[in-house]
């Protein structure tokens, strides 16, 4: 059996990901001989950053609301307990 | 900077926007032209209208963010609102650029543009856009045009007979059935109603026929037969529309192909990106000396509906040397042929199947006597293609072979019922494999498999070659590799 190393089995295996200097990921599509053909990347990361910030803000707000709610409930329970003991 | 065609808004809006259109249409139908009617209609349909407006607004925003840039050396497409995905294809990498002019889009001056390179996942097209005619013209201009002065003048013309015969040979009942199924699944309730009604009418007619004329053939068999004939006819008509007005022009660097009546398609192909050519034949074509010239190039014939045709049907003798610049060589004598004594490796399985069909049918009838007639009919229907396959494989024994000359490799072989003559550059060979079955071992015969490069690897197999011939072929191909390595 004889096989050449020049060419890979499918172009699918020639597709690879690289990171640019500014940290962006670029998908490089190559042909079966690993020659570059075209690329696809996420051009603008500001959108993602905004989305992450919004996500974090919502998450933070939920945690804050939850904490506040929990505090309110525990205070109410404490006061109720005190009131009930006072009645006794 | 260009935008896509405004019709794209509908696509971007939502995949199932038509689901909302139906309640709206019903509302419009129920609407009466008087002030109170308008008020009542709005009161009833305000929520639908609001949702529709939001969906279209969303589509409009996405369309606005989909932008096409044609730079000096590449085509860049950006899409997405928050996540901006950029696809940049260098013009030098483009193998095929396609402009499709569907009849439905002609009033809107819409064109489907797509381009493909030798890379990408499997056979997918790398860039697909819906653009206006003006933008499509700009995009198509990027790809090198056929030079009118250097045009190859001797390329044979595809006349109406050539297209007609091609449509006859390459239509099948199965593909017709696939069209009907696609219509059934994609067409919604109306299409399902039409098909169901037609099928029930077909069953009624066939039961009448069975009762009156063809009493010995079961009604189901007649219905299946009529269905497949109708499906074949549909496939034939589709093919005829698809390949009519076939036109090829070429110079040494690029190739223009145009075809189709209802959906006119124009292809611009970079000649250097053609991996190999394949002269395809079936048994009838083989007996008549006719061939279909196909090319293997990324993007051309990538969708399952289109075949990568360069010349629909032509007599092999008439091809001459006119297509030589495109890698098509006619009348090549084979240096290495299969040994006629090895006919067994070609026809063993088809003959075994042909002999086994009727005993199996009898056995089935023994167990299920109620299905006896249908099983006999099925056996006859299966026997016909199997005998055909035996004839094809017998012919293949005497016509297959391999030839190597200059930088070209020619393989003549068969795959199922089709004959292939593959002409490729030696450097496009990815892998060569020789293997022997235990039956081939004593007679020193073998099977040679050759894999050729492309977006997906293509495999061609020649059986019953003498072992020393196969070793010689490998040596000749290997010699070329060594030579290449020395050069590098």
C-alpha cells in the first residue's frame, strides 16, 4: 500500500482554529493539501462584551433581589416570633 | 458596501413567518369594508398584526446588519447583530461562482449568488447570498471572465437532442418519487391533499384495470408501476427544464457554463481548480459510443439536484481534441487491462443475486401464500435490474483498465450500472491500494483502488488486474512522487 502525505483525507480535517494577536478566534478553512482558502471569524467582540455585561447585570440584580428578599423574610419571621413570644 | 436583496428580510424575519400569514389572510378574508368592520377586524387581529410587525422588524434589523464588501482581492460578508460573523473569501481561492435566476425572483430582480472554494465542511457551499441583479453582476465580475479573444473555438455545442437524451438517461423513478415526497413534506396541507387525492384516484383506476383487463397482475403492483412511471416522467421534465439552453464557453483559465429555463444558472469555474474529468456512460450509451462529460470541481454539482456536467451527451469519437485544454482526452488506449479469466470478480455477486431472487420469492410464497402474486411480481421486477447488472459487469470486464502517460492517469471502471473513464493529473492521486481476495491469490490477480483528491475524496476500483500490472502502476505513480519530492 502506498499513500501520499501531501493530501489529507477530507477538507474537514484541514479546518483549523487560530487566535489572532488581539485574542480573537479565527477559523481557517484549507483545502485537502492544507492550502489556505478562506476564513471566518467573529468580527466585533463589543457586541459579545455588551451581552456579557447585560447578562452579569441581570444575574447580579437577581442575586441582590434574592438576598434582599431572604433578609426581609428572615426579619419578618424574627419579628413575628418576638411578637408571638410577647403575646404569650 | 452592498446589502442583500430586501426579500431577504422575509427569510431573516423567521423561518415560519408564513404560519402567521395564514391567520392574517383569514382575517383579511373576514374583513368587511365599513368603518365598524375595520374596527372589529383590528380588535380581533391586533395581536397577530403586532407579532407580525415585530418579526418583520427583527428581520429588517438582521438584513441591515448583513453587509457585502468587494475588496481588491476578496469578497467579504458580515452578518449578525450582536455576534458579527465575518466570512472573507479571497478571489484567487474561488473555484466556482454561481448566479441563479429563479423565475419567481425575476419580477423582484433577485439573484441567488453563491461561491465555493476547495475548502469547507464536506460539499457545502461556502457563501450563499440573495442579492439584486446589480450586486450579482458586481460579484460575478470578481471572478475571471472568459477572454473572448482566447476563447476555445472547437468546444462541441450541446444541441437539443443531446439535452433530451441526457434527460432520458439521467432521469429516474426514484428521484421523481423524491420530488413528490419533497412536495408532500414541504407543501403543507394543500399539497398533501392533492397527492392523497391523486393516489386514491390511482388506486381506484388500477383496481378497475385489474378487474377488467389485467386480472393476473395484482392491483398494488400496477399502482406501484404507474407511480414509478409518473415519477420518472416528472424527473425527466425536471431534468429537461434544468439542462435546456446548455451553453459552455472556455479559455485556458476559466470556464463559463449556463443552463436551465425556469431556474437559469450561470457558473464561472476556474479551470485550475478542476480536480479531474469523468466521462460517464450507461450500457446503452456504451453500445452507442456516447458519453457524458462530467467534471469534479468544488461547488459545481455540489447540491444533489445538479450533476457536474460539462457536456450533456456527445459521441466519444466527436469529442476529438477540442476539450484537451480542460483535461478531457478521447480515444486513450489502455496499458493495463483486467485478465478475462478474472470475470468472476466482476459478475459473481450479480449472478448470485440473479439466481437467488426466484427461489427466495418461492420460499416467501410458501410462508405467506396471500402475498404469492405480489412476491412473484417483486421477483420479476428485481430480476430485470439484476440481469442488467450482470450485463454491465460482463462488459466492464472487457472495457476496464488503467493507462498512465505523461502526467495523466486514465482509469476505466464501472460503479453499479455506470461506466466511468476518469482522467486525472497524477499528482491528484491521494492513495493507491492493491488488495487480493483469497480467490484471487492463487491466480495472482488483484483489485486496484485509486483515491483522487477533491473536496471529498473519490474512489475508483479496477478488479481482476494482474498483480505485476498493478505493481507497475503503483511504481509509475510512486516514481512521480519521488520525482516531485526531489524537485521540492
